[in-house]
C-alpha cells in the first residue's frame, strides 16, 4: 500500500497524542501551533519574509521531534546529519528556538568584530531544527537566489574520529522545506532492523507508550507506522530493473544493507548491476572501510574481489577476528602493513592475521619487535585503564568488562 491517507478525525486523534503529519512525514511530541505574536517576533529578526512552508509548519506545530535518516555530501564526505528536533520557544536546552536565534546573532556580531561582514541586525539564516549542538538546520530568509533553501550545518570532530568530518560542514538539503522533508528517509526497515540502533526506534517507543498508557487506538497506530515506513529507501526495485547504478543514494543504501547483513551474494549482485564502489560511502570511509569497521568480513572479502578500492590505512581500524585470507587480500590490494594493526589483530583474537602483517612490516624494513613491544604496552595500558574505569560505575565501554579482559589476555599472551 503506497498511498495512505488519514481522515480529518484520524488527524485530530493523532494530534491529541502529539502527532502531526507534515509534508508526508511524521512529527511526534509535537507542540501546539506557534502563536501569531511569536511568529511576528521571529519575522522581525529576519532579513526577509519567513518562507510560506515554514509558516505552514509553525501554524500546525511550534516544534517537535523527527526520526528519519538524512545523508548529505559535505566537504567531500558522505555525512549522516541528525535532524531529530524542530526547535520551539520555551523548550529549555538544545531545542530552544529563541536560544538558537540569540546564538546566531552573537556569532554574527563576533564575526563583524573580527573583520567579517558588518552585522545588519537581522538574520540571513534562521535556525529551526537539528540535534543538540552538533547538527543544525537553517532556512535561508535573506532575499535573493537562495531564498527559501534549507541548509544543514554539521560540527567537525577531532582528528581522532577516523573517517569523520574534521571541519565544520555546510550543505544544501533542498530548495524548500517540503523538499527537505522529502529528503528525510529510512535506510532500514524499523520493523526488521539490521542493527541495534536504527531510525524508527524512538518513534516506535513513543507510539507504544501512547497506546499502552494514553489510549492511542491500535489500528490507527498501525496505520501510522505503515505511513511512516513509506519513507524507506527502496533500492531493491531499481536493482531488479537494472537502474540502481544511476542512483547513488540508493546504491549506498543497498551497500549499507549488504554490510549490515554481511551479505557477499548481494555485493556480487550489486557489482554485476554496475554499481561502483569507489569514493566515500560513509563519512570519508570507502566501502571496504565500512565493511571492516562493522566486522562484516565476508562482505569485505566480496568487495575486494569485486575490485573495490582498499585504503592504505584499512588495517588500522580492525576491530574483530579477521581471517588471514582477507588480510592477505587487503595487503595485496593497497593496505599498508602497520605495527598498530598487528597489536589490534592480536588483541581481537586474529593471531594469523597479526603474523601476516608482521611479516609484511619486516619486508619494508620496520624493526617489528621493538615497535610492537612499544605499541603493545601502550594498548595494554589503554585497555587496563578502561577496565579500571568500569569499576566506578560511572563509565561504560562498548566491549564491556568481559570483552576488555579478553583483549588484555589475548594481547599479553601473543608472541611474534
């Protein structure tokens, strides 16, 4: 069913549970409409008129939450942008509309003082959504060719965050607000997710609470979920029709599914359909980087066989029991041997791969034993410190106590 419509009574019932439908997308935890006085106050701060679609949104809800995926090109990366909040006055914290407006005014004044464009007293870009302090969505409210565009800003992360955006990025989401909402999609089926964390789980939990504790009708809830799932990226149809290679966003979604399910057969099918694996697929990570980072070693091997490029530093981010066959294939196709990778493979329980990398390091003149001893000592200190921090109950670690202890034991027992 690809055309789901809601009656006026159903929309009223959903609104009573904090749910608003706008531009074919679901807003939940929706606030009451924005009063005309508040809209006028925002308008007075803008360099041009508020876009009609933004006014239409605020006349339905002053703000709320979204639960979709949004992927944009930024600074040469393929970046996931978190647009989970629609700002509103009086929300406290990171969702406060007026607070973000004041923030933008202060930034403009500081830029003017530092020799930038003079501060005119009105905003060219109006912040109205995003996520906490790291992702922000703006409407262009300055008259001109860009008026009405929706723009995303993302904060850069420190260099230690491998493959992440390391400088602040800016990208156009769409020409207007309805098109920006259309860009919101679901990479995964929230009713059959391929990972522990997925878009949809927050909304589904919200709906379950409204049903269990607040009387949301089950049939109406199911209808809403079916409507929500219409935003899923359908890469299977163009794959079957032979057109997927012409649709990069859907091809990336198919690749993500292949990696999440460690599906070598799908990689083969994508390659046969003419899908190319060059260029960044997630952040700055290549397809092989993404597979290796997820421990999808079967898919990674299929990617290498399909001719996907291998980054020079591919072996530095191993975080699982990679087999020697894949390690050898990576080394043969561009991965540079690295002592840090020896340590990581040893800690992860992949001694055969560690020895292969050590042999390759020796072949390029590295004093492997000396470098390994130093890197192993540093890694053991890092793991032991993380394990000790777990004892205070205030720290966590993705490996948990048992996983950390296991890696320490493996690394202590490994010999070159």
